[in-house]
C-alpha cells in the first residue's frame, strides 16, 4: 500500500459531533514521537512518559504556537500488542468539535498523515493481526443494528468462519499434494486405496463447502436485515400499519386513494432482527400516469422482497383489486393481514390470515412473531450456528471452490488424468485464499476498506 511502510496516520476514531469525549488515534512507527511533540506533562514543559498500555494525563498543545488546547488522557500501545500491529497512541480529549478538530490538526502539523477510510483495519490485516474475513467483520460489527447482525459479526471476528475455511483449504492442499506426488510417476496407476482416499476427501470437502455456502441465506438476513414490503390496494391502511409498526408517524395517511406514489423504506427492530419496512403505492387498475409508474415500481420492489405483507381491509368486502394483489404476491414468503380489526368484519377470515388494527395496535405482537416464522429458511437463530456466511463475496468464493472440487471429483471418477484433478483442486484452493486475503488482492482490498469509516 502506498506510504504504508514509512508514514504514521492519524484520525478521529469517534463520530464527528459534540460529545463527552473524542478519541484520536495514531498508528505507525513515529506514533510515539509525534504524540510527544504535541503533549506535555501537567506543570512541565517536557513530554509525558509513553509507557505501553499505561494511560496518563497530559496537556495537548499546538506544536506551532505552544498554546494549550486541552487536558487529555493518553494511552500508548506499542506494536505488536496493538490493533494494527504497529505503535498506536490514542488521545482522549473533551468532545467539543473545535477541540477535536484542533487536536487532529496538531497531530498533522507534527508529522502525521490523515488516515484513509478503513486504513487502521487495513494495517491490522497487512500486519497479520486479522485475516480478510475478520477485517470485514470489524465493519459489520460497527454497522450492526440488530442483535442477530451483531452476533453474526462477532462470531466472524472471533475467527469462526476463518477457521472453517482454513480447515477446508488445508485439506484440499493435502489432497492436491497427494495427487501431484503420483504425477511424478506417470507409468504407475493410482493405487485403489489412494484413489478411494482422494475421492473420499473430495466428497467430504464438497459437503462442508456446500454446508457453509448454505448458511448465506440466513447470514445475509442477519447482516442486511429482512426486507418486508407492504402490498395492497389503496386505502387498506398500509401507511397506517407502517406507522404503527414503527411507533411513529413516518408515512402520510389520507382518505384520498393514491396518496403514496413511491415506496418508503424505514428500518425497524423485531426482537433480534433488523427489518426494513417498505410502504408502497396502492395497486389498482384505475390510476393516472404518475400513479401507474408508482404501481409498477411497487411490483418490482415486492418481487425482490424477503417477505411480502399483503394488507386487506376486513371492514370492506373483497373485490377484484384485492384478488389481483393476492395473485401477484403468491409465494412461500407471504403474510396476509386483515387490517382495521377495530371495525366490524365484512367477510370471514381465512385461518392463514392475521387480524390487526393499525389504529388500536391489536394483533401487532402476533404480526411481529409471524414475520420471524415467515423467513425463507425458518426463524433466524444465529447463536445456534456460529459459522454463518454473511457477505456475498464469501458466498461466491465458497460456491466457486465447491464447483472446482466437484469438477476434480468428476475428473477423478472419469480417469481424465491426475493433471486435470490437480488443476481443478488448485483453482478451488485459490478461491479460498482470495476469501481469506492470502493472494494478490490489491483491488479487492481497496474496494473493501474504502467502505469503512475514517478512524477505523
């Protein structure tokens, strides 16, 4: 990475804005000397002693003018016993925007460079403190907004996925070595016992890869949340139900049909899950040009939803537009609710439907429980399965590796030649090495770490 070896980086590690405390972070071989240039012992002109992993009180000064900026807490962490593996110094100052800005400028004047997004975690990866899966888990942990997402990220940061992937990787490397050992003696046939050993190893690896890849259906929901789209004709109470589930007035509610012209998406929490609730334009046949465009977008959004929540008005008889909505939303991941349960029912309830009232709150707890049960692969319980694939990149690598292993197994069974078996195995091994960040992945690193916040 450009400038990685020689320079020292600095950034604000806490969110910008006013708070009780702001934390600035330095990392690099000159972290301690730069910190010493801007710190003084209280009542002295000399810098404080910077002893690793021991916090001290000091005065932060402007190195250009010598003016005191703030009284701070200083925590040095010398490499390799630090997050990045380099010398790291954290400076905790009062959380004024002005003080934090002046403190950072003081560090830059003293010789530090402003850090790029994710550069601290990038250095931790480059110094072997984390593999690439764990580095990505740092970002997922920071961004987690549900218990399920936090738990999945924490297991990955602890190395659960990495250990599982390394285990498969090492077994594939051993199998490839066994195959290549026999390539040195082309005049000899592969002994039946060795052939069976390689076949069994390939089958076991493929099974484990498929099992890991299959957790992505659940892991994606833990990380990204469940997209629930409210679908129905106008005036059945979709916007009112959205507001009731959110607990606040987010969507405009009107008696006039067609008030919602585009979809509105808002996050909500249902127990450990993050849910993205999406209110949509009412679906009806008689609509103007703008409203028709909104209806077309509604159907597109519903097609991409994890769960479609069909809303019907139980106080009015069902009509052809209700039937059209039910036909358009047919599928395994659908819930049907009869809204306006506070009013007399105009038609009998099907056993598969839930009665709710956006006005009174009746049935909302049961709806929340039903949303959990309606997930494509059942209720999301990440604590039961610590190794969960949460990112599309990991899933694609596992699928590609499994395909390579499958092709190696087919080549072995067809006696296509050990060279082909070895080649297919190598392709699979490379996919796992890319997943862990062991191969030349400079472009991948740039894409991953630029999505981090500055200071992490």
